[in-house]
């Protein structure tokens, strides 16, 4: 409620760009991460992350990487190949 930080970091690596979105929010447990990435028709949880994950898998062969711990924030990483 009082604010927080979001960092967007883009790193050029040897074979790809790594885009990381990092926040210092409430974080989440592994089961919540898995639930967010599932391709499901449940409208109550939203479909944005699941669709983005599916599209990255289709286009680049690898989905989103989500790293999170409760009370420590969340990092979402996307890897985009050069070619």
C-alpha cells in the first residue's frame, strides 16, 4: 500500500537478451507460481502470465522464469534469442 520498487533490467548475454522484472512486493510460494503459469480457462486468476508463458515457449522454446519467495518479492525473467 505504501509503495515499492520495480526494476526492469535488460542484459545482453552471449546468445540472447535477458529481460528481468524485479519487485520487492509480497512474493509467493512455488504452488502459486505454477498456478499462474498453467494454461487454464479460469477467469478468476487471469490469463496474462499463462498466455505470455505459452507464447514464449512457442516462439523461443523456453517459457518465463519466475523466482519468488514470500515476503521477499518476485523476479520474472524472459530470454529472447538474437536470431
